[in-house]
C-alpha cells in the first residue's frame, strides 16, 4: 500500500470549485456541511444513534474526530474524484442512484485505469427506496478453451501466466453487468449516462499524484505485454501529475457502447479488437466466448447483526457469506471487548480465521459447485463456531479438523480492486466493487479499443492446495473449468436500520482483506458507534486462516497488546496499511461520504 500526499492536486481544487455545494477530494482529511437542511424528524427519518468518540492507540497515525463530506441530498464516493463527480452530474440531471452508479463505473475506466474497468468485472448490490433489492454478478468467466492445469509447467509447477500476459484474462463482464443494471433499475438512457465518461476520455482530465504514481509503477509491465505506445506512456514517458490524459481510442469505444449497448462490446468491432489482441499474445478468449457472456442476477444475501440488516453479494462472491459468518460469530457475545484491546483482537481475529477456513474450502461458482450458503450464514452454525474460541490462539490446521466435526463447511481477490458507493435523494443506494484483479490487470492493453484487460484467471485455484500470490490456499471447488466464474472476495454491502432505511453503503479493495476491512467498518459503526470518519480511520486487523497469522497495521495495536497476543500464541504480521474502503453513511441532515483515508479518492455530494 503506497504512501500518498495529503495535498490536493490542481485538478481536485478545480473540481471542488466547480461543485459548489459539497465536494471532498483526496485523502479524507476534509470536512463539509451544506447549509441547513431539514432535520431528520422533519423529513420522516428514524433517529440515528449518537456517535461515541473513538479512542485510538497513541502510536496510530490517523487522528480521531475528523468529519467527512456531508450533503443533504445525495452522495457518491470512489477512488477517483472525477468519477465521483460524474455520478453527481447524473444525479443533478435527474438520474437515480443506479443511473449515477453506472455513470461512475464507466468513468472509472477512464480515470482509474489500474482497476476501474471495462476489461474486467465485478458485483453490484442495489437497495431501492421502495424496498426492492437486487444483486448482479458480472464476474469474469473462464474461456471455453481453459483447462484445469493450464498454468502448470511440464514439471507440474505453477507459472506466472495466470498473472501476466494474454493467457491470464477471463472473459470481461463489466459492460454486460452495468448495462443490464441500468436497463432494469435505471431511469436514463445509456447514451446519456455515459456522456461524462466519454467526455473525460475524449477531452482528457488532469492527472493527480495518485494516478501518476500508479502509472509510473505499471510502466514496465504494461510496456512488456502491450508492446506499443499507450496514452499512459506516450513517447516512452509517464504522464505526470498535472498533465492531461487524453484517450481517443477509449473514447471511441465508449461512444460505440453508448450508441449500441453491450452488443458493441461483445459482438462488434470492439470484440474483434479484443480477440485480435488475444491472438497476438497467445490468449484464448474468442468471439464465441464474448458472444455467450451474460451477467447473473443473484438472490441478495440478507443477514442481520444486532437488529441491523445487511444486504450483500452471494457466491460467486465470497464476501457476503464470509462477512455474515464472522459477524454472526461475534454476535454470540453479549458485548464485544473494548476496541483495541487484546481480547478484541483475539475474538475478532478468531471469527475471521474460522470464516476463512469455510471460504477457502466450500465457496465457489454456484452454477458449478453446491454452496451451503444457508448453513454457513446461520446463527446456529455461528454458535457452534463461537464454542471453539478459547483463551488462546487456535492453530488453523487443528481448527480445520475441529470445524469439520461440527459443520457440514478456501481463495482471493487482489489489492488493486476498487469500490464505489452511491445514494440519491430518495434513498436509493448502490454498492459496487469492480476489478481487473492485479493493478493494471494482465498488463495487456487492447490496441484500437483503448482499455486494459484483467488477469482474473489467477483468482481460480490454479493449483488446488497451494498458496496463491496472496497467500490464500484454495480448494478443489475453485479449480478452473470452462465457463466458470472464479471466486472473489469482493464485498459490496448495504446496511439497513431497524426501519429498513439505508444506513451504510460500503465495500473495499484489498484482496482477502476486502472482507475483514468491510466488516470492521460495519463493526465500528454498529458496535462501537463511531462516526463514519472514525470508523474508516480506525486501525484494522486481518486473519485469513492461512497463512496462520494475525495481521495488523503499523502503530494500530498498543505494544502491551502486541505482547499479550504473542503470549497467547499468535504469530503477528505487521503491514503499513490494510484495505481500501469507500463508504457512505446516513447522518442527521443527510449523508456523510468518506473515501479511504489510507489512499486517494473523492466524496462528492449536493
């Protein structure tokens, strides 16, 4: 996780001036309020429980007590200020949250090319103000020519061909998913919703320090697998902070999609360009693969935590199931230990450890593998898991054996995903997580069409039983099969209050830490009653069963707590930062938006 400047880019400051009501750009170190909107009672809103001041360890680098961006009507939060502004442009024009989310998704292809994409896929969770909910799975799928052992060498060892180059790509699902979502729940035509993205690609936008740094780190990889000049590296140099990035090929692609819909991507000249790129580099995606791709509408996973409802993604995402399983275990405690204490780290880490054991062994594409979702998310099962948490750290191998005795119930998603959250004035909400997998995907740029391709094939268990590049050990359920969706950790989530109204809209990027990061922000708000900004700034921990260690952020645990956890048998692993969350919360007077304080982003509202 890279360190970023807290100063606003010139582009961010100009954008803030153009959006006069409320705009928070860059590292969530801002605050805002928009006049004097009607009180919650006057607007018929339920009372929101008072927030409690957070207490962080003395060595923690993010101070408590700041405020995010507050707006009375609507809010969009993403890793790109320009993309968030694109969503608000559509909201101001009369669109609903779905219209705005689709606009934001296409804009991220332009302004956040390391992860925002049309060359990858993702998931969206929708909560409409009239009570309707929906989840759409537009995860990539394995090409028809894919085989179980396609990434093993002649000696049976795993190669890096699932990570880099043309063979690493699954069939992209983003265009099919976003257009299907708009058609069912949006109110505007695709041609209108895509105008901000087209304009950003055609006319360009000013690159900030975050994107400039990302492009600099990606230059060698993209040049290696693309082999020609791209807009990111014209004449052999990286587009720098303050420069304008113009993408004419991508603008042409987006214009075709706006005019012809998903068919332009999956059957037209864009498909021809993608397949030609595959053939140039030894990839296996064909026109038949593209023509047969379809997103899957799934039944939303609805679970509860202490009276609040969570609406989240079922498989092929593992996020909703694992978040629910971990929270269900923690709900078995009448109250949780104090935040930041030894016992808190122990019980939360233990809940994650148990949930990840189930994830890695039993979750996969439900169209190929029976997945015991009801069992894994039941309160009774959580009670049995809670009984296995003792006073000391549990070794994962021993715990797996014990869990198999009480249950019927392995994976990944990389660091360079991206999440965005949108709410509108009527209370409609959309949580979307989307990815190319690795940052900048496979390193392959589709010439003539102007977008990066994913390396999602690495999200399969390319060699079941062996750790992947994120250390997760996955099982046979997630082995490669033609036409199968690879398992994901993406966790777009909407939390509803006791009256069924939206309270939180959130999700994250960060590999398997997506799950733990998303659920800890939920815990911080619901259990510890932190403000959203404090909930986002609070130190995070992570346990994914294997490797069998408790990960924590540098300075996030007091020295005495670290000593106690070590004495309890934990193997401790320190990282600079964990997870990239983007979230919105209902607050008195409207909505508060907070982009990830550890990264860059923008919250824009009105």
